C-alpha cells in the first residue's frame, strides 16, 4: 500500500518541477538584478544574482547597492509602484534614489542599466515619468522592455508566462 503512495508523490513532485520556470544556467557573478515585482516575475528566467521583491522602489535598495561589492553590470527594473500617482505625496524620492544608486555604482566601475519602465496599464503616464528620471533608460524593441501588448499581461497587470519570457529575453539581449 505504501508503494503506490510513494510513487504518486514522486510523480507529483516531478510534474510540479517540470512546470516551474528554470534559470538559464547558474547565476552569472558579473550581473546583479535589482527590482520590484516585475523583476521578481522575470528573475527565474535570468541567470543573474537577483535582489528583487514585490513593492520595492529604488529608495529601498540604496543601502544594499551602496554597501555591497559593486558588480561589473547592474540591471535595475522598477515600474514605479511607489511613485506618487497624480500629485499625491511621494512615498519615495525616485530622482534622488536613482541618482544615488547610479553614482555609487558608476564610481566603482559598474555598467549601470536602468531598464525603461514597463507599460503599466493601470497608470500609463508612470512610464513617461520614470523614463524621464532614469539616466539613459535602456529600451527594448517595443519602446520599453516588454512593451504594452495586452497579450503579455494577466488581468491584474502582471506579466503572463509569455510576457515573462519576452521580458527576460529582451533583458538578456540588452545585457549581452
């Protein structure tokens, strides 16, 4: 009786593992990805050291960026969840945080890539605000990494599976 149960558990574990996204090789020690929930969504598809978490803003990662060894390449992906929408009190001084992060990394020889903001269907103007703040934002083939195509989004605005893979692919093309 125990054998069928053990066999069923093994088959279930293999099925779950087969469906989970897998990294494209071991993390490259030369690239670090800092980001918010969108970084968190694409991180499983990228072979980078990841420091991502939903709800983060550049303000939240300043200490980590400035007090840890600088990588040769830094990829930063934030979609503005903590920007103050439509004139509200800001949760984070994005401009100051972006300047501090960029300066800290560049002064230590890091190639800094601020990814052009993803399209936010719930707040479309946030992309223009962020791209004006980011120094030389890196754009993908669709104006921003990932573009605004609804075919790559879930109803709540997050990336669907095809969107995650597309954004990850575009990021790897930019990083090289």
